[in-house]
C-alpha cells in the first residue's frame, strides 16, 4: 500500500503507524495511507524559522514577487498531472479547474503585487506624521516580516487552491509556511509539493508539508508565528481557543464555512435576463464541487410571489444534471470527497427535514452514471423549501456541506436583508437584479454581516467570476460565523504577515531607514545632474536646485492657446468676484510644465522616459509676477526585472518635484515617475 509522505526538515518522511486510509471518491478503492505520528513539530517549526525565514526576510518584495511568478509558470507546465489526480477526489474537470488553475492564478496575482511594494525586504506604510513645530522630528511606520512561520491548516475541498492562495501571501511577505492539508485529500497536495520542492524555486525551509493529522503542531507555535485555519466553524473555534494561541498572542486567521445566501431582486421578473441568470447561477453553486465549497449557496431568498416559479426553475435544472464518474461524457456533478462526508451531510439533511420540506432530490434514490453508488461518495442534490424562515430557523444555523440548499420567500427588501444576516456572518452573498437602487439597498443593508457581495445583472454576467469565486486581490473571509478573518485581499493579505512598527526621529534618519525621501531631510546637491546618472548611481535625497522663472501674462495666454484650457480664472479677470482668486491665475498644469522645463536636463542620457505623475497638488495660487524655482529630489528607487534578454536593464525612480515661489512657499508638489537605465545591462 502506498504511503503518502510528509516533507519536513528538508526531507520526505513517513509517520509511524497509520492514521488515515485514503480512498478514491468515485470507486471507493484504497489509494494509500498516511500518518504524521512521531514527527517532532517543535523541530519542524524551528527549522522553518531558522532555515526558511532567514533567507526570505533578506529578499526584497521584488525578488519574492519574481519567485512567485517563476513558481506559477513552472506549475502551469505541470497542471495536467494535477487534473489526473484531482479526479480521485470526485471532482469534474470544471471543479478541478477552480482548484488547480485558481490556485496557480493566486500565485500570478500575488506576484504582480510587487509593483505596489518597495524594492526592500520591508514595507513603508502610509505617510510621515509631523511631530514637531519646526519639522526636525517626525514619525512614520514600517512593516517588517514576522520572524516566525505560517502554519496553514486547510480543508479537504480544495487541496491545491487552499495551499497556494495562502502561501502566495506569506511568501510575498517574507514568511515561510508549514502546510497541513486535510488528510483525506492530501494525496493531491503531496503531488504538487513534490514538484515545488524538486523545482528548487523556493529556498529550502520556505515550505514544509504535513500530510497526516498533524496532532500537536499548535502546541509549539510562538509569538512570531501565524496560524490560519479553513474549515468548519466548530473546529475553527476550538483551535482559536487553544491555550498556546492565547498564551503566545499568536495571530490567528479563521475562514469558516458559512450559510451563504443568494437573493433574487424584486425587479428580476420572469422573462428578464436576470431571472434566468439567477436560476442558472444558483444551480451552478449547488452542484459545483458537489456543493462542497465554503462559498456555496445554502439559502435561496426570493420574492414570495415568485417562489413557485423559482422552485420549478431550479428543480428542472437540477433534474437535468447528470451525476457520476466525471470521466463519463455528460456527467456534470461528481461525488463528495469521502464516505465520511456523505454521512455528515446526510445527518444534517435529516436535521433540516424536521422543520422544512424537501421539494427536490432523494438521498437514497438517484441515478449515477459510470460508477457504483454503493462504493463512491455520491449524494443527490437536495432542495428544501421553507415558507416561514423567520420562525423555522434551522436553515440559518445548520449547514449540510454538500449539494443542499433551502429556498425561502421574502416580502420586502428589508426582509431579504434580515434573512441574509440571519446566517450570523457569511463569506459571501449575491443579489441578482437589474435595478441599481435595489442593489444599493441590499448591499448597504447586508454588508455588515458579509465578507463579499456579488451584484449580478446582464451587463456584467458574461465576465462575472460568479458567486462562489473569491478573487486574489479581494478579501476572502467574513464576520461572525465565517470566522472574522481575511485571507488574500491583495496587499491586505500580505500585510497580515508583517509587523507594523512606528518609528520616530529626524527626517534625515527616517529617510535613511525607509529609503524614501522625507520632507525636512538633508538635500545634498546632485553633481552631476540626476538625469546624467544611472539607476545604481542615484542616491535618495540628492537634489537638483534649478534656475528660476518669473511668470507673465503671456505665459498664461500661450499655455491656454496650446492646451485649449480657457477656464475663466485664467482668462477673464472680470469674472473673479466671489472666488478665492485676487486676479487671473496661472494654470496649475502650466506650473508643472514649467517646472519640468526647469529641472529636466535635455541631453540624451540614462533617463529613458517619464511615464507618469503621482500625488500632484497645487497648494498656492500663482499670479503673474511670481518667480518660480524647483527642487527635484530623488525620492525612491524600485528595481525592475528584464522582460527578455533583449530588454534594457532599468529601474523606476520617483522624483519629488517641489515648486516654490519667491517667498519660499511651495506652490505645487508632485511625484514624477521615470524609467532609468542601469550601468550593468546583464
């Protein structure tokens, strides 16, 4: 019998004994066994903190992002292998696509976040806070990688996505991971982790895998570690209450299964595209992954006058859904992951039957294509009807984690909102409506108890990712029953693994620490001009102090002619009564354009192009007669990888452009983004 292994301390190891027998979800045949007994989890955690964390913390965000991109490209080449094994979990090709390519997509998305971070191992958060009258003492915030490991305890339903969506953010942050997938579907996770380790794209110690039960791993976490859990709310609460978590103040992120709802708007009447969308999307969410998604629709909330039509529409579509072996032509729904899961879903259906009626499906009598129902983990879609959901509330408390959902009526949108919130905290809800006013009312009313809300109509339907698809750059989590945590979320997810620290000092000192120029810091004059220097030669803080220019009426008229901007404040001195202007004022964009004329060195040099302006502000009116000068300061440098061998080696340089007048007061501020050639073109 094959033994699926654990990867710890730099090697693949067996646990002692047998903790779990693994079965094929379709055929019931034994796939192998797994155990993590005998593994010293104290050593495993220490290895990650020492071997993996020390390497990752020294890498910059740019380097970590490129590492994730390389890993995503590598796994994409291997994906057909994962599809083959994923079928053992009872997944259809579509189910597997969500798990496999959705997971790899997370790597790509998080790799792209490097553009939002500095070319440093740490992150500079927000803007400086002035703390003194004369500006010699300021405060700022930096965020550094936690010096522990991320322990990810994942659910059985997404053996790949569950791992990749989590490690993508902790690796981007500079923190190594120990992944503990569900033992029941760990065989798929193990296949991918073997490829990841063999690729050597990740430094050793950055990823360890526990395929067995992992009992005792939480006993050894420390203050710098982060624990995440995805699974049932009951188990999540037990882990969150673990004495070690409390004693060490360990960061804990809980993403629990929740009673998600979909709402049909009152304006989405039969005959509209939105009504048809509602039926289609609801059935999809019941049957995809055989209803085994934390985001699956459990409650279907519809206007009471449309209850019969919606029930019939869903039932008819479910009736045409073929269940069986996903390799058989025509099968659209596979099995649950395990026989144990079948027992658990059945038990919860029996509880729900006590207060509501089944209007579609039968747990014992349903047809299967290409497989033996008695051997596989198959389950029929079940649709309940609850005509009194405010009184019969089991549907708001009990989740059958399979293709099971309850349809219920509402009278007003306020009722629909109340019903959605009776789930006591959900990962997601959706409203299908052609009416934006109706959508706004629901979103604002329900948002406090939901982590995500999809608003679906015919305009976005073709490109919508759907009710059940959390996206890498948006938060995934929810309040209350859903756990109160946030996974992913783009930059937000990465920041979860960083420690925010306030720093205080002189602007020059804070500039040295943050590698970002702070107003009030020393500004040594650049020699030669900054536009004559390559990327590597530029120093944060060095400044070009320009010649000056006195603004004239002709400047204003000429700029208006060139730009076509004839706004009255620039061109009609008789129209200024009741405005803040004393007389005709120069265009703000003239001021910036003139500033560029003053600070730019026009000869060909290392500066390749100027490609944008950030944070432009016009802080004081500029009238004819004002004399302008510019301080152009190297504000920040960000490395950039070559896209190909023929690409020019370059980096991004941000310049702070401070335009001031004859009184010394700043009249305009902007950050200019430039692309600058490197000396080393390799």
